[in-house]
């Protein structure tokens, strides 16, 4: 049995300018992966992930329930004929949530939590989609790698 409860914190590693925009405006880009649009985070605060993702900063989300609900509502407004789900990536096998939630063992250090949407109609071309969910400043922060706490 899998537990699909969101983790207590989510982490997005990236360039400070992009993460500051996410913090202030709640702007995120959904990226096509196969037949899905996805948005991925890590469940881990890990110094090694800064180098792994080529990042200088990390957006740390402390209220993952509020965040997840706002993400799903924004996508539903933007893409009304799409169905969404979020859950943990499973490494080294086929995930219960399907191929979009399956990765190789080599990626396991990422400890990903992914949001994914699939068109309920025949999807046309898959392009990145920008969504905005409003300021996250009440429950998130941008940290640099020196703010690391093991």
C-alpha cells in the first residue's frame, strides 16, 4: 500500500532569479514529459542536489497541502480538460501511478515529488505551460546552499 500524503516540505533547486519569481508570484513552468505536463520537486534538503541540478538556490515550501491545492486549481483554470495527480517518484521499477512516476535507480538521490497532468482529450502538441498561483511568501522561502542544515 502506498501513502500519497504530501511530504511536510518540498524543495525546488534552481537559479535564484527563477525561484524568487516563484516565491513572489507563484510562477512555475509545467514541462512536457511523454504525454504529461509535469512539475517536479525534491522531498530532500540535500547539499549535493545543488550541484546535481546546477542550482545556486532552493525554494523550500513548508505548507505542501496549501501549495498542492493551489497548483492543481491553477492548472485546472488554465487547462480545463486536463486531469492532475501528484505523488512520489518510484525508482528502479514501474510506479503504481504509472510511467510518469517511474525513474531509474540512478536518479534516486533526487527523491522527487511530482505533479503531473494529462489531457482528457487527444493532446495536440505538447508545449511548456506557465502557471501563476500567487505569492508563496506566507509559507515558503528561498535558501542558498550555505543555509544547509543536515
